[in-house]
C-alpha cells in the first residue's frame, strides 16, 4: 500500500486495507452493456497505483466468474500486493435466476472454484454472501471455519445478515468483517449491527455508499431511467422522493464546493469517517471512475461541514429504501 494512503486493520488481524476498495461487480458486465475488458483490466491496475489495495468480488459476479477471472488477469505476478475478498453462497441458474445456497458442500465447491479463477491458493477474506433460508446459518459458518483452518482464506466475513444471524455465525466461526449497504440515506445498521461490530472488533465494509449513483450528484432532475435499469423500482428514484433527494444533493453540492471536491468525493469521505465504518466499496468499470473515487480519501471535513451534512440529512429524513417487487 502507498505510504501516503491510510491503512486500517481487517478485523483483529494484521491485514491492512485501504479505506476505499474497488467493488468488482461492474466489471462482471451483467448490468452494463458498455463493459470492455481492456477498461476493466485498466481499472484494477489503476488501484495498484492509487494505493487502493482491496478488491471485492464474488463467485456470482458474472455468469461464469468473469469478475474473478479479470482480477487474475490484471494482477498477474502482483497478486501479493492486493487483498482479495470474495464471496460464496449465491450462484446463477440459467437464464439468470439467483439462487441462495449456503450448504457446506456448495460453499467448499465455490471457494475452490473461486481460487482457480483468481489463480491463487488463498484469499484474504471469504464471505458468506447471504444466508441460506433453508439451513441454519451455523452450518454455513462451520464450513467457512474449516476453509479458514485449511488456509484457503485468511479471514471470514458475512454479508446481508441480521444481528441475530451475525451473532449465531460468530459463535461458530471467528468473524473479521461484515458487509451491508450503508450511505447517508440508508443508515439502518447504526441501530444494532454497527455498534455490535464496533464492540467485537469486526470491520464494516459497506456497499452502495453513493446509493446507486444517487449521491454522486450527476443525475439531473429530469433524468428518466429505462425499464432495463433496476433503479426505476426504488421509491427514492421516483416522484416526490426523487425531488426531495435532488434537493438534498443540492445541499451537498454547496458543501462540496467549499472543500474543492465533487459531491461523490464528499459523500465517500463522510462515509469512511463514520464511527465503525472501515471501508467504502466503490464500484467502477473504467480507470477514470476509480481515480475520481480515490480522491474521497486523504482529507478531512471540518467539524462545521460535518454538522451541516447531518443537518441536511435530518431535514431530508429517511426515505423508504426497499425495492419494489
């Protein structure tokens, strides 16, 4: 990691990670038509130069593991310069049906396949991607503990779990990381899971820090989402909620202009400095995108700027965030 980039411990381990990580879902090409392999490879390579040393991927990022394969191709003999996190427990059935499967045999098979795709003998972090509702989470935890004991992963994490599920998992397998969604308008974890993680030395690595682009400050009020874009299902991208959110982003834009940074960089900076938040996962499919996001670290908001942000959040209120069925 670059000496001028802050490093933070992963859980209670000696593994050090940057406060911004590359979320590798976009390079899988499942939700964007304009994903180009050379851009994806350049995006991963840019992280090496920027001091971003954590790559976050998953078995199901791509129908055939495209994300993991690209990581292996981009890193080559520089693999040891990166902390790699992947996940198991979700796969795709044709044509594009997502399946939750946390059975021990499945987690082992997916872990071993992920290691082959990544061209490595271990990852630094292996998550249970989501609980399997058909089995006790302790069964999944037991298998991930065995994979850790065998050296296939150095640490274990969970994603998309409740507090009770996290506690049950941690009773069976040492827990280093928790990955939920979290941003200025989705702060539910502050009520229970975030405090528990802080008390127990569990790193919190959050996705959606920019709320699917909403908090990046680049979507105009008259933007129309095509039906192929899943964001049109979310209440916060519709009607009155959309207008309130645009007003909120305008307030953020005013604060960002004082800092000399973009709205997105302001939001990322706020996120990584929230108590208990270890990492903000920022998705990118082109190197210019991750370079822009990287400017969200390495500086601090003033106390007054933080106060103004909290006041703006309070005025906005917490919108409904559940996607429509």
